[in-house]
């Protein structure tokens, strides 16, 4: 009862874990389950899924997150990574424990690895990409604690077997305003100058990193991303749509504009209280809203197979984030033959990244490029 499953986003990792919980409880009726997740959003998503998909009552679920801590033990406990560092090993002493670590690649840092020090009867790691990109923590820390990768299920197989839907990528260019363009170009000149000095041996890496982050914020915050995203939602009125933006203020504005235009829309981000977040997520899952506007909070884990359209109004350069966001609309559903993923870009840096993706094909059935009303 140990191991990690490496399964493409959208293929059913949460369902697998819930079935494992049922099996564990048949073997250990007095046992408990602990689910560790990296974000508050995943706490919300697990709580909703456990209640609606597995039939666990809310009174049976304890939550360690946002400063919350249950006053007694529960059959199932949800913990963020931050809470699990301090609490998971002690909780495991209460009863025989099945530890589930969702997005388990996140558990490899020295601080997070403390949660793995408890005594667990069973362990399960879940991730679309369990190996870490920049260190050997998977081999040194995660696998020794949770077990080796015991099963792999990649995109090609999932697509061939109809477990996930096909998808089309549509990349849409948006303009920077004159002020944004001026700021972006000024930062680019400073970046180029510092990069030349760095090649000559100057100790300026941190300064260069800050400038790159500032330039990325200018691009991500381009104001034209908002009306373009709204118009794309207009074009898919009646479809189930998820809109991603990197900034909470922009997500709020997109939400307000969509409401003014008569869309059935709800909102999910870390600026909302926990009960409201869970209610909004639950109502979108049930189809009471057609459109969900969010930030990074739902990059990982959300399960709404009926979602057919994703609009990435802004994003980071992270390949992992890209894979996760694609996964939000790849789950199959009746009548859903193909998902659509719109990605808005405002700079040459973003365009080059999307061109590299198109060259690799990434499993997409088709890639299209749009500029306003023109297609190339």
C-alpha cells in the first residue's frame, strides 16, 4: 500500500485516490485518511469532491488551512502543505493513517518534507509530473517516503482510449497600450544591458531576475486582455467556460463585465472567503453557472468534465502551469468531442513560447493563430 501514480491531468487521479480510500477503510475500519494538498483551492476541491462524489458528510471532514484547525480527529482530514509540516506526523499517531499527497512533487522541499516523517500505514502520491525539474528531491525524499512510481498513464494513451478529450489551441494576440509598450521596452533595454554585463562576470543575477519579473508583470497585466477575454466568452455563450487571469483585480473586472453582459458567471480566487469559494465551485460543478473566472487558484485539480472552453487571459512561463490549465478542459463528457483553449499573448516573448509549443504539437489536434478578426 505504497506508491506514486503519474497520470496525465484530467485522467482521474482524484477518483483513484477516493477508491483507494474505500479499500483502505475496508482493511482498517478504525483508520483515518489524511489528504495533503499544496493550495487552499485544492482543499476546497477535495472537500467538494469527497462530499459530492464519495458521499462523505461535511461533519466527517476536518480541515487544517487558513489558520483553521479541527477540535477533534475526523475520518478524513484535509491539510495544506504548510499545515501538514507541523501537524501531519502528530495526527498520524491518533489512528492508523493512509496519507495521500496530491501534487506530490511539491513535497520535496526541505520544509515540506517534514510532513513525510510520520508513521503511515499506507501512502499514495498523485501527480501528472512527479519528477522535480530543478533538484533530485523526488529520488532522495519523495519516493523513499511515499514509494516509487508504480503506474504511469500519459496523454497519448489517455487520448487513444477516450479517457480525455481532444483539444484545439487558439492563440490570440492582444495589443499593449502605448504606456505599457513604453514601459515594456524600457525594461527590455535594461534587461539586455544587465545580461551583457552578467556575461562579462558582473554579480547582478538577482537584479536581472527582478527586472524580468517586472517585465512579465507588465505583460500579464496588459489591459486589453480583459475586453478580449470578455468577447471570447461572448462567442461561447451557453458553453461551460473557465477564464484564467494572473491578477485578482483583473479577474474581478472580467467577472463584473460578464455579469453586466448577462452571462451566468461566478468567481473563484484567494481573495474570497473559504465557504464562499467552496459554494461558488460547487455551483459551477453542478451547472448552476456557465462561466467560472479564476486566477492561479484552480490551476491544479479541478474536476468539471463539462467544461469545454478555457480562456487563458494571462499566464506565467511555467510549463507545469500550462499543462495543468490544459487539463481543466480535457476531461470527457457526453457530447463533448473537442475542447478549445484560447491563449492571449501580448509580447514577442510570449509568442515565441507559443510557437515552440506549436512546433512540438503537444498533443493538440490543431493550433490556430488569431489577431482581432484575422486568422493566420
